[in-house]
C-alpha cells in the first residue's frame, strides 16, 4: 500500500512540475504586458480598432490598416529633430522665439499637406463619412494618450498629483457641491 501511495505521489509531483515548466515556457514566448509596444505596433493596433469601428470588410480593412500605418510612419518622420527644441520660453531670445514659431508653422504645413495626400488615398476605398469618422477616432485616441501623461526617461508615466475631485472643498467640486440627494436632513431640536 505504501509503495502504491508513493508511486501515486511521485506521479502527481512530476505532472505538476511539468505543467509548471511548460507554463513558464509559454510565458517566455509571449511578450509581457509590461513590455512597451513599438510605434508600428501601436499604429497597427489603432488602425485595426478604427477599421473595427467602421465595420469594414476584410479587404477594405486590410487596405485601411496598410494605408493608416504608412501615414503614421510619415507623420513620425516629420517630427522636428535636434537639441534645444524644448528650451524654456523664458530663456529664449526674440530671434530664437521667432525661429521656433516659424519652424512650428513649417511643421504644421507639412502635416496638413500629408493629411491632404492621405485623404486622396483614403477616398479610393472609403466614403467621405468614413474618412471623417477615421479623423474623429484618431483624435479620440490621441486625446486618450495625452491624458495618460508624458513618459519619464525610464518609460513610466509621470503620475503627478491627483485632483481631489470628490472632496466638498476641492476645486472643481462635484455637481452636488458636497450635498448628496439622499442624505437625511438634520432635524431641529426643540429645547
């Protein structure tokens, strides 16, 4: 009886060990959730989301994903490069400020030209309403990313102080201003 029990116990331990090892191997093959996605992966994911929202057929969705990803790559290429781009405004001379403004105009014009070019590409397989919806969804996505906050050098988001919205004395009070509708009213005491 002891031999059977030992054999059974050894079998269970070996099965548990092999399951644990195979689970670790499976996790090693899949990228972890904490690992950051590349720009290309984010653009493709955003394009798939937009294609899903537009309820595009498979062929049109594939064309859209390829076109949107190419558009994103070209937008990234337009980003201004170089040191001193984020110099403190108070430290700038008038000449530096004027150059920064003109560079910003130039960059905006390049982005506008690119958007017009890709509008022509989109219009070959999307309707005007669908293209308008693409722009809306793209803007919503950018706003969500902007709300998450800037990244610090280690790739973590800067948390910053959180507003105390629920507190009655905090700026930006809730719509009840500290008074809640189902709260019992204090009764007057007769003396």
